[in-house]
């Protein structure tokens, strides 16, 4: 069985097959959106990958480029290039670590936070609306199913 499409005649039927189809539909939609989406932040545009990097900095606070690469799943070289561009646009700033002055951390600038906050808040409202009325029991089951699906893809990366 292909990891992306169950074979015809597989044991997946009924609700199990519907979960696979729903996941594939969501995955395709996210993939299409991720590849073409840019976000307007103030006077500049940033790619989806840059936007996700900014969101991570908003959530976790300043961190070294290597650490940021690890949490975003990107290469340090890619993150370094993105940080350069985001710094030129005024969205991030480099700051020396308080603990070890040799370490430079990247954090959101005031401008970056001011332009990012309304976008993130809008997405939080969309998630709230989408999940409104869905019982916690169903959400917990959905989380377990999505975690299992993610594990399938993680396992196949290491073959």
C-alpha cells in the first residue's frame, strides 16, 4: 500500500477509509496553500516558511539560528538566509545572549510583533469557529488519529 493512497480492495472501509480521504484532502489543501502563499507584513511580503519561523519566534521567544532550524524542521543555512531577509525587512532582530555573549539569538522586533499579532489572532478565531460545537471527546479522538497518521509518515522517512 502506498503511504498516500490505500490500494483498491484494501481492508480500509467505511469510517477508516473516510479518515484517510479526509486527511488526504486536508494535506493537499495545506500543501497547495503552503507552496504559493505569502503573507503581507507591513510593507513587505514573506513566504509561508518565513511566516512559520516568525510564528515560532512569537511563541517561543528569542533563540539561536540552529535552535530555530531544529524546531522548524529547516536547515540552518535556510533559516540563516530567512533571518537575514526578515532582519532587512525589520521583522526580526539579533540580540546577544544574556548568559553567553558569544551566542546571538534571533527574536521578533517590535515591528514584527505588531504586524504578526493581528494575523495570528485572526487564525485563532478561525480555529475557534471551526471547532466550535465539536465535543472534547471527538477532538481528543481526532488528535489521536492525526498523531497516528503523522507517525506513519515519520516511520517512512527512516525506511
